């Protein structure tokens, strides 16, 4: 078998066999296939696409390129959730304890963030003492005992994907549905979940800016998951404006605590209930989505969800007192309101640009080497559709520098007010189950 022939076959729009895809992934991972041939292969996929069967084979070849996590010793159906990312996306911090409060085992591996704010791991480290460096046995024991644990990703999970993504990043082949879908799903499958709920974002703050692109990606990932024996479904949700109100690590943990009490922002709460209901049904802890939703709401209001979050933090060394006093987390030195220059209705809050403003404050990483400032960020006081009076605060900037004029200017440029009433954007664009 020659890599030249595999590239030519895909270039000519022919379907590849499992053996040909395995040959590429194994050869590229161990260094036998050079970057220039891998680049040509990725570009051929970019232009000629892949069948559903090819996508499943590519995913499993990447899964099998490194370690896989065996969660069979954890009792119950293990359901994982993955979001394609966005601004103010605090859902994992809420969903993990909320769903676990219904005895659904949540054994989650999360990463650090590159961009607007930190990833789930960075956000949790805003809680003093919290640590993610658990070995496999500790991880499994905690899930069996408490139904919840979140740890950092293993160094040798899907090494083929890591190597391939670095290559795609510099060869203009990132934005390819089969390559994106197999990359995401390989990590989820290697992490050992029985079932997977996907939150696929669309809008200005999402990787997939257009709704049709997001639907195509959702269908691709659901197809892969179901083909390889993982019950998989996807929700397509809005990211034209930031989700919830908080953007920043400690600020988002505080918002998660409020949401677990049933006091969170309407859009964030609703999305968590929709995703959480799917997780509960897949885990067979409810027969219908309506029943699952009622149980989740009940645990928000009776304190069980918040108690589960408290137990989760304490079990991984974190100071659980932050649940009752979020101000124990890192706090910014300064806060500045951004007053509306005119009266009107908020018609646009460009999610990725507002996220970039938070990164400029230090809430996220511009490069992998950047240090995150856990206390800084932005809290939105208005969302799209809200009425604002002149001088009223659009948002509050939390900063550790008194010089935020450049950031204020950026925010003004990306928040639009109009005279006429505006309808808030649709939160959910669709659900994909097969």
C-alpha cells in the first residue's frame, strides 16, 4: 500500500477502505508518512469530502492511535457532553453537578482554553485548591462515589488527532466537515462515554458562523457516534451573542452557582435544561424529556444540584465555601460600567468581539503560553432585545488595570442600539438524533 495511491484515490472522489484510512493514520502518527503527503491528503478530503462510512473509519483510526479510557467499572450509563465552544459557555460547570444530582454518572475529561476565556479546567481552578491531576483509579472511584469528577485530558489520548490538527491549522484545511467531525468525536469516544450529547453552536461567536454549516456538522458527528456504537444526539444553539451574562473564569463559576440555584440567566438556564434532559434520558434515568426536565428543575430548587457541586469541589481539593461565598474566588481590583450613549433597544452584541475584549483584559489566552487572570472579565447587564436608557449600564468591566479605554472603545463598536423594538435571537435552531 502506498500513500501516493491513497491521495490519488481520494483526489478522484473515490471512497477509501478502512485499511487505507488505518494505513494513513498509523503511518502519519509514527512518522513514516511525511507532512507534505498528509497535507495533500487533507486537502483532497477538504475538496472531495468523505462518505459517512469513511468518516467513521477515520474517527476510529484516530481513537486507536493512542490510549483509550475504560469506564466499564463505573456503574450506570456514562453520558458525556461536548460543546463546540463560544463566549460565556458555562454549561459544563452547571450540567455536570445538575445531571449527577439525578444519579447520572458524569466522568468528564476537559481541556484548557485558548481564546476568549479559559476552558472548563481553568474556570474550576478559580476555586482555591481544586485540582484535576487525578489518576484513573481516583477518577473512577470519585464517579462511583459521588457520580461526578472532572479531570484534565490524558497526554496520549488521540495523538493522531493532535498531530493532524496542528498540520491542518497551517495548511488551510481546518474548516472541513469530515475532519472537524472526526477530530471532535475521536476525543469523545476515546474518553469512554456510552452516550454523547453535542451542543453545536452557530453565530458570530461560534466556529460555524452559518446555521446550515452547524447543522451539517451536527449531522456528521451524530452519524459517526451512532455508527461506532455510541448513542449520540446534537442540539444546535445560538452563539450570535454571548451565552448568559458572565464572561471570565471566576465570574462564570459564580454564574454557574446562581444557575444551579435556579437563579441564572434565562438563556443559559434553558440551554442547560435542554441538554441536561437529553443526558438524563440517554442515561435511562427518565422515560421522556419532559420528565427529565421536571426532575432537573426540582433539583435546582430543592438544593440537591448545589449540594452536588459543593461535594464535587471538596472531593477534588477545592474550597467548597465558594458555593456560599463566591467572593472567595479571585476578584478584579477595578470595575467600570459601560453606559449607553443613547436610548434604544439592543439589536446586536457581537459575541466573538466581546469575547476578544475579555481576552484583552486577561480572561483568556492569546497563545498557549499566556497566563490567565482568573478574576477579570465582563458581565452583561443587557442582552439583545432589551431596552436601554441613555446612561444606563450595558455591561460591567472587571479589570486589574485602570486603563480600559481601548477595551471600552472595542465594546462600543460591537454593541448596536436601534430605535425600534428588537426580538431576542432564537436559542435553539434544531435537534439532530440520527
